[in-house]
């Protein structure tokens, strides 16, 4: 594909993104809550689009399509498990929003530290998130680099693609923080879904004879790709090990759960959830059908992850549509990158490097002065650059370490799930139980991922969650809970939920 066309497509995308980002900046106040959470004033539609863009990275059209190519229809079930996990947001979303607004929380780990009256919980959870999410950020950068390099036949170096991605992500985060991110995310999510649907229909109707013919060809395809386990990739243990971390994704990943603080009201929260469900269901079907299309048109690929790049570079997709698809996949990657950078920056300034790490309340009902806000934002911007540099460093190494940690990301972030459940529903949960759960779970996730050990054939995600859960429960039973805070926290939410008819 022509390098000129590729650069032109990227340039147009950049111009649109900067217009949206600077538009978002107009009228923005200069406080920490404004920067990190858009002053808790995001509309339901913008929140839904931003939530979608943050969740679905470039590897939806690459990774899920690749899973479908190699594993058949089991990939659809795997992704639908994530959508079913959004039922957790129906319970936790309103509670996150209510308690976040009351106590002025910025990060989900700040909330946990306050609930358990121990700042070290925020430190441990934030440090764990950095370990697992910075390399995952690097994978997004690598995806853009490989995409541009592959479509240009090597004329655009891998390094150039990585630099473009990291610079755009930094710029859009710095321009207006969460407001810029949500607005550019909205643009990017619309590009993602529109492009994917457009190209899918083109391929199906121009090269596969329409959907009836398409499904007839799949039903007669070798390998039983429309049955489970099909070609054999998705046996029960593999399916469970991959799906379990995804079920809890909406509350375990801080860049996603932080979005539960940003809606302007509970009505906007409901719109966000409904909008994401619709977006996610459509995008899931598109990605799966795209993987099946690649299997029919370009069979026998040695690497299933090349299904999407191979199809885009083939004669089956016109140059213009391939360019638009490239922009869509790039947009998906950058939306994930800038969300991770902003969230990690908030974790660092609000949780990881507090001046007082004693076992005192992490947060009281704060009223931020301009001086303190200025200091936090100054540190946050420095942190964003540091995170970007770390991600860039990992990306240009092209090490197997990155692949291992990208898989470990969703597993490692499971360690906060027991603490979140306990914070909202168990008054006897303790700081010691939460802290031990996070530390032991993180060690388990790292060890099992790098050693490749699967006790009893079960994946790292299952063991990580089990060890985190049991350590949380057992240690909480033998230690003292912050009863006064638990009563305030849970009692307030119970009263508010009853008054507002929340489940």
C-alpha cells in the first residue's frame, strides 16, 4: 500500500483528533477533579462511547478475530462472557458513583484505601496496576507499529508507528485530561464501529455471496468451527481460564472502573451501561464474523493473529477501505493507551506517593485548594511522560516479555476483586485481608504466568482469583475490621440505594 496514502490517512485522523481535543479544553476548569474525572459531569452518551473505546483495544479486531480464526465459535462465547460480566456494573456502578461523589474519590484504589482505613492498600493496588498495565500499554504501541509497517510493506518503520501512537496519546491526555480523553475516545469509538461494519459488509457481499452463503460455507468447513470445542483450542479449562478474568474486567481494571466516577448523574450512568452493551454486542459480532471471513478467504495462515492484517492487505479489501480500517484499529489502540496513561497518573499522585502512609484514613471529604490541585496536576503530567517513556521502551524492545505480560494483565488485575466486593458488602472485611489478598494474588499471577505452570490444568486467572479470595476471607476473619468506617460506608450506600430504587 502506498506510504503517501497511509501518512495522509494518519494526518487526517490527527487533525480531527486535535480539533476534538482542543474543543474539549474550552471552558475547562483547572482542578484535579476536572482533569482526572471531567468534574464528574460527563453525559451518558459520551460516557458510553468513552467506556467502549477504553475497553476495546486494537486487539479486538486483531486478537478476537485471530481467536475465531484458530478456535472457531468458542471465541464468541469467550467475548460474550465479558459482556455478561457487565451485570456487575449494574450493582457496582451506581455504588461507585454515589460513594465517589460523596467522598471525592478520584481513583478506585483511593476508595479502597479509605474504606479499609489503610493507605498501603492503595499503594499495593496501584503498584500492581503499574506492573500489569504499562507493558499492556506497550502492546498497544507495538500493534500500531506493526500495523503501519505491515500495510506499507516496511516503508514505514515499526519505530515510526510507535512514535506516532505515543505522541498522539500524550498530546490528547495533556490537552484536557479526562475531558479530552472522553471526547477523543468518542470520536475513536465511532470510527472503530463504523469502519468495522462497513468493511465487513463489503467483504461478505462482494466476496462471500452474502450472509446466507457465508454461513453455509462455514457449516461445511472442516474442523467443526461452528461447534465447541471445534478445532480444539477452546476446551473447557482453556475457556474458563481465559473467560474468568474477562468476566470481572469491568471492576478489576482501573482504567475502566474509574469511568464509573465520571457520569453527571445516575441517569447518565444507566445510559452509559446500555450504550456500551449495544456497542459491545455489535463489535463482538463484527470481530468474530471478520475472523471467520478471513478463515474462508485466506486459509492456512501460520499465525492466526495475522488474520486481520492479511485480509486488509489482500485483494479482497479496496485500498480506501484498508486505509479507513487502519485508522480504526489505530484509534482503538490509542484510546486504550491514553486511558491507561491518565488512570495510572491518577493512581500515582493519589495513591502511590502519598506523604502519609500510616494506617490513617486515606481520604476525608476533601476540598481541594488551587495550590494543591496545581501540585497534583504538575506531578500527574510528569508521570504521564514517565509512563509513556516506559511503554515506549518496552515496545521498541519487541521482547517476548511483553507478550507474557499482556496476557498477565487481565489476570493480575483480578487481585482487587475480593477487596471491592468486601468493601461494598462485607462489614467484617479488614485492611489486612485486603492487603494480603492483593500481594499474594499479584505474586501468584506473575509466578504462574512466567513459569507456565498450570496446577491441575487450570489457568493462572483461576488460581489468582482463588488465592486472592481465600486469603482475603481467612485473614479478615482473624483480624479487626474498621467497624465505624464500614458502617458509614455500607450504611450510606444502603440508604441511598433504597431511596433511589437501585438494586
